[in-house]
C-alpha cells in the first residue's frame, strides 16, 4: 500500500463516516485533485466505494469497503513493529524534544519568510 493510499484510508477510518474528496483534502492540507487521484486508485482497487451525497449531488461520499478496512488494518499491523524499531532507545524526553524542534521548524516554514531572522 502506498503512503498516499494509506493516508486517505486513514482519514476515512479516523472520521468513522463517509467523507468527500474535498473534506479529506482540506483535513490533510492537500489539493482536491491529488486526493481525487488517490480516491480513483482506491476505487479501482476495490478499497472504497462512492456513495450518493444527500448534501451535494455532484460530490460523492467515499466509504471503505470490507477489503479497504482489511487493507488498512493490515497496514497498521505492519507499521507497529516498524515504528517500534524507529523509537527503540529513545526516551520520552528525546521524543518530546524532537516534537518541539519539528513544530518550531514547521511553524517557521508556514510563516511569512520575511519574518525569519536575517543570515
């Protein structure tokens, strides 16, 4: 399973109800077109189905099929030992420090570049 497929399936699983491509794109900070491409792939693979949206006739709702639920569960199962391996030997303080640093850098990347200190 690709990272993009896993992310879209994860967005559906996390919400626990069918979602539109636009809703997932907004939640993930992606373009609607990129999520649509992944949704088309997922649909072709039988991992999602499109449902009628009572709120918007042209914007279908995506829902995981049983095969999609199984594929997502399998991806989570495989991820657990990988994550454990990455975190091996790191203390809670190490992880907290990494989160602080990455959050600071992400905030600076999101900020107006003209507000960054001159080098």
